[in-house]
């Protein structure tokens, strides 16, 4: 008689306990056990319980286990969330089976032993069959759905509640998310702001929207938002640090001349261009987009060009703004020397354009929608035992559900963009399609992106400084893991699952657009390392950089208006304090926008920082140690960033590893 010890680790998630009968079967190279009931009145949340499974003879090397759950009698059918199962064989060998998923039906679920295996490592026919069966089921559970012309495909689902259990929010996160949203809405209703379509009479009245919900930085922005240095600073370390680039030759459609601008220290624009001290922010992505109609009123969306100058004291300052792409008499170039309200109006139109460019391109497309593509392709094409699945699955946590909620609450017919943003309605899908066609692989890899924008030496650029260090730490970790499993380029080329994974991403995420430079297949180990690094960086660091500060910089609405109610001025000298108030969003739009930003910026209760891996998908000692080393490197960077921030008037915290979530989870 061969006796096996089965130790079952049940997760700590709320509702992980099951009252149902759980059965296990062991399958090895030399046979299989009977289906054995785990004898317990209940398998309790957070419990570690050991059971015995007896067989007439040894089963050889264990390949997989089968688990099923059955309700019976008067007990209700309850789901169960096992973390893992460990089996100790009569020969004293330990086999670990990672699970980390809900078992809520009465089907038989197969889980392979945890050692990472590439497809060509599967020498046993039973292992090959189980692998293929897993992918067959996953291709049904995680199917692609067309979202719109020129836009990445999404997961096929009829709302967040229809997603597979394993990718849905935890009970805790669902409760917290719904409570936070409901609390914000209730507060706005009590203040009579939800349906109030009146314009603001005074900017100071905006404080009443979310009194006592300011952050130190949102309060600081409110105090300094009209100042030129803060306007320029946000292109470096605000919500959209991906637009600014060095400008050595002015665009033909931005005819700024030497005599227009004032350059300190006796220099002029021509000299500063030659010396590399001029920078450009071009919102051409928004050019020609039809602005939304909100509450039967036409809104306005511009596509500005902004010229910035790095002064000798290293401070970046705006020196010219043109609000539309085509130069003309009714499209003046605004300057700091213009009247106070002309210059402020121009800056507000830029900030409103930045709202649309940031939220739809930089935030939604380049982090949320790409993270969804990476996740769906991973879940469809790589089995749980694949080393790249184990590497990347922690960085997909909650991404599918948060995107489903976004399509309902933000992008749908009753969503925020449709009802309250200038870039909602017809413009939304057009902006996304144009943005996708302009994405390049290099722009998703921060070292290449910084080089292409020629920003290597721009002072006070903390997004760049912290982002490059994070990229290097992630790259080193990914490189060590992948080289542990792939010893040669030939092994990468032979991994058919890996090739299908990247092929799906190119097809459904980037729509066969070769100009993006996205790989269509992998031929070398180095190609795989760089791509996996980009995926991890996008789903964690890049999302943190463009998401976490939304309330900091957008909580004061005039610094981040979702729409503009009046057309941009066609000549100078026509603006005033009253025209600014008439141009900014009304009270209800302001309130709704601030509520959304507050919800999305709030760090969740079950936040998992970058480099923390509470689920043990890798079972081998080497990759587990590499994860420990990865976390240690991130901890050291966090200390460095903390020390740097002590000397900054505006600390840059969004890429401090302890503030970076592992995945696009909000």
C-alpha cells in the first residue's frame, strides 16, 4: 500500500471557505489514485489541512491532480478558493501544485505539478493532453471581442459579472470599490451638485465640491495652478510625461519668431533652438476631432502646440501657445507678455486638451487596453505551467474587470466621457484609433522613448529618472528568469505557445500594424526579454505614473477640465475673468469629473506593490530566489527616491516602488 500525504492550502480571501465535499485524484507516470474525498466538515478560509490518499502501488512521478467539489444534502453550493496543494509521496518526494483560483462549479479541474515546463518539455502523453485541454478551455473562457475600428480587441464578456471567477475582483475589493463610488456620489447629491448645470460664479466656490478630500499636492496645485513654472513642470512630472520632446527646428505650422518671445540673459529663440534648450508639446493627435455635445450644448476641443524654454537656472517655462494646428489670423500665438487673462485662457485650453490626450491615449489605451490585450493573450495561449505565464500572471490581476467597469462607467452610453467630456461621443473612438496607429514599440520602452524624444539631460525630470531605474531593475529580473528557462535562441523559436502568444498580441492588440514595430514572433532570447520587460513595465510602472496623480493634478478642476464650453479666442484682448468662468465646465460636470478622479486615484485596500508575489506560481528554488532579489532591488530604489524627495518642493512619488501596483487594478 502506497500512502500519499495531501496538504491543502485554502486562500485567505473572504468567502474562500466551502461547506461542500471536496475530492482529489492523483495522477502519475505509473497510474492514478481513486477519487478520494478530503474528510472534513468544512475546508476553512486560511486553513492548512493534511489528508491521506492511499493507493495499491506507487504512482511514479506525479504529473497532475484532479479536484472537484460536490454539494449534497441540505448544505448550499459554496465556492472554494484553494491556493495550492502539496503532495508528499511514499518516496518522500514533495510535489507542489499551484492553483490560486475559484472552484465554484461541480466539474473536475486538473492542475499540473508546478515545475515550469515549455511545450517541448512535455515528454509524457498525459501531460501533453492535460496541457492542451487547459488551453482549449481557456480559449473558450477568454475569447476576443471586436471593440471598434482601429481599436484593440477586448475580452468577450457581457459585463464584469460574467468574467471567469479567477479574474474578478475579490469580495473585499468589490465592496470597497462600490462603497467609495457610492460615498462620493452621495456627497455630491447632498450638496446639490449632481444635476446643477449652472456655471461657476467664482473659482473659489469649486472648493465646495470635495471639501476635506484634498491631498497635499492637490491643495498646492490649487494655490499655484496659474503660475507658468507649474504649468511647464506638469509636462515632466504630472499626469502626461510622455508628450514633451526636444525641439531643434520649429514645426512649419508653429511660426514663432525671435521678436515674439522674451528669452532671459540676452539670448533669443534661434540661439536657444541651436543650443537644445527649446522643447515642444504637440497635441496633433486631437486635430480635427469633433467635440462632444453635452446637455444639448456644443463643446470645444483644441489641438494646441506649446513651446517651452529651459532657462539657465534649469527651470522650464512656457514661451508660446498656439491653440489650433493650422496657423491663421484667427489662430493667434499667445505669449506670457499678453494680458493676464489671454495667457491664462490659452493655458487652460492646453490643460483641457491634456485631459483628453492623457485619459484616452496615455492612460486608457497605452496602459489599460494594452494590459487587457497582454492578459487575454496570456490566458488564452500559455498554460499555467509555462514559465512566461508564471512570470507575467501577477501583473494581470484585476485588469480585465477594471476595464469592463471602465467600458460601462466611463465609456458607455451613460459613462462619464459620453456625458461630460469634450472628447466623448464621436471623438472618443476616433482618438483611440488615431492613437493606436501612432504607437511604436519604442515608445512603450522607456529607454528608447527617452532617446527618441531627446530628453536624456533635461533637468528635474523625475519620471524619466525613476522610470529608467525601474526599467533596468525589471529588465535584470526578467533577464535572469528567462535565461534560466531558455538557454538558446533555438529554444525560443521552438516554443510554439510563445509564438502564438506574441502573434495574438500583434493581431488583436496592434491590428497587424507593422509600422508599430511590435514583434510578430520571437527569434531570440533577447527579443523575448525586452518584450516581457515592456509588458511588466506597462502594467505596473507606466500605469502608476499616469494614474496615481489624477486627483493630485486634476482635483482642482481648472487645472484639468474635461471640456470647454466656449470656443478658443480668435484674437487677443477678448478674454476676462468672466469669460474664463463661462468657458470652464459647469458645476455638475466639475463634480462628476472630480468624483471619478478621486475614485481612480484612491489606493485600494488590497493593493499589491510591485515585486510582491503573495501567490507562489514558481515552485523551483532559483526563480523564487530571483523574485526575492527583485524585491530587494526595488526596496533599495525606494529608499533612494525617498531621500531625493526630501529636498523637493513637490516630491515625485508615483514611481516609488512601494507606490507602484503590480498590475492595472484600478
